[in-house]
């Protein structure tokens, strides 16, 4: 999963080069770099950040790469999907490796032509491989809600920079394994708007 997320992030970056070159050419020819209406446009993006479980601290071992795709249905409303790699967490007695996929809606309010704030929420679908002491291994999966808020800054007509804080409310109880925690994630990312 981590390789898939990183590959998607690199492809997004590669795809951005010709678009940004065209964007810069349009800006230098005198057209407004911010005149494009986002309605009906779709976007690709990549986020990177760190997460912590309830009561924990942000740790560089708990990094969070995320690939994003979405569509702007209006200036104020978008739908979005993402793939997340939570990586490997745990200690000597129990360790887990988890991946997630999300579907969400976002409500955005533009503050200026280049800056906006947004809130989003939806469902996190996740699966994890739990390894316990004694080489016992168990695959589990579930779905939980998540929500977050952030702001976006338009760097150019086709490129946005985002900062977001999200909470994933994980509540799993099955086969003698109970997990109930809030996972908080702080992220930065880029969005390439087509």
C-alpha cells in the first residue's frame, strides 16, 4: 500500500510539470492566474503528515502518506476519495500494519481569491494485519467515521497547497480484539486542479 500511495504521489507531481508550465505561460501573457472557475473540475493530490493515537504524541515513525482524488461540484462543495498508508505501529508484544480508504464530502468557504477554509467528513474503510507474540497473525477490517478541517492556498491557477487536521474515530470489537481510539493526523499537501 505504501508503494501505491508513493507512486500515485510521484505521478501527480510528474503530471503537474506541463500543466504548471502552461499555467506560468498564461500568467506571463497577462491573463489572470486565478480566473479559472473550479466548478466541475476534478483534482489529484498527495498529502504527507504524521498521526498519533489517543493520549499519544506525534512521532516520526507514524508518518502518513495519502493519495487524493476529488471533484468540485460547486465553489462550496466537493466529493473526495483517498488512499492512506498508516504503516506499521506497535511494540514487541503486538504490532499492526494498516491501510485505509476514505470517501468524504467537503464544504469550502473562499475567504479571498487565493485562500479558502474547509471542513470535510466521511467514512474510513480500513484493514489491518495484527501480529502478536508467538507469531500469531490476524487480519481485521472495519469502517469508521472521520472528519477534519483545514485551509487551501492557491499557488497558481492549477496548483493548491493545503494544511489539514483530521480525526479518525476507530472503534473495533471482534474476535477477542477490541480497539477504541481516536487517531489524529496533521497533514500538508498539494492539489493539481484540472
